[in-house]
C-alpha cells in the first residue's frame, strides 16, 4: 500500500488547533486498486486560475513531499504563468508531460464551490443600572444616571464556506485511488487553510487505515 505518499500531506508538525474551522465533507477510497509499494515521483496540480495561489499551494505540497524523500513535479514548473484554462491540454498531452518527467502518481486539488451567507445582526439595546447616590438634580438626573442606555447599531456579517476536492490517481492504471472533499469555513489565508486541511486529511486517512503513525 502506498502509505508514504499520503503521509506527506501533513504540512507541518504540531499544527495549531486554532486555525480556520474545517471538516471532511465526504471520502472515498478504491480499496481494490490500492497498490503495494510507495510512489516515487508525484505530479502536483492545483486547479485554479489564480496563478499566485496555484504556485503557493503546489510549492507547499512539494516541500512536504520532498521532506519525506519523494520527488515532486509541479504543474507550474512545466507550464508558464501565461498558461490558462482557456488553453487546456488534451488528456494525451497531459499524460505525455507527466510520463516525460517520470511521475507514477498524480495529486489534484480543486476548489469546487464557495457558499456565501449574509446574516443581519440587529441592534442591541440594554439598560444597566449604575451605582447608588444622591443629588442628581431632580427626577431626570436620577433617571439619566441610573438607567444609561447602551446601544449597538445593527450590522451585516458575511460567512464563506469553501468546498475543496483532493484526488489521487495512479499513472500506470489511470485509476482514481482516493478522493476527499473538505470544507473550510472563513479561512484566514492560504497558509492557515493548508495547515488545517492537511491535519484533517491525515486524521481521516489514518482512521481509514491508509497510513500508520
């Protein structure tokens, strides 16, 4: 079973638990197609039109792969920043590129959907008695000092949930080995998201018996 590839998806040791809220939405593994030996070279594709994000995510994954003794080849290493989805490669062209660099596995990451929820938080008015005292100059002074009104204006909050799908394919058989969909709720940035994502992924793969501690 090719456990060593999946182990490298842990981006860092001792990840903080205070990252963005994330969860595994769905998971599938092709147990009949699981191979016995480790993959040696992995082709990494982050599917996004945002070239800066694509380069960052692919490089992050490559660093982890390399730290585990695996070679990583990035899509952005082979294709210039000017390459876009409008110039999409055919299956044969992409397969030729992957074979040309000697990769035996492919990992893909793609943002499938973004759900935006806008919530209105109504104004808050509260009365809070102050202390006891004398000499407030009539009933209004007494009222004004004992029942100050605290008012908070209403506002809108916007929450975003990102659905990400991560797949792993065997180059030799062209079969999907496993697929994981995860959700990230209001991620702060790419770095924080990736750390939280990799931790979730590792936990899930461990529970499925695909990796060992």
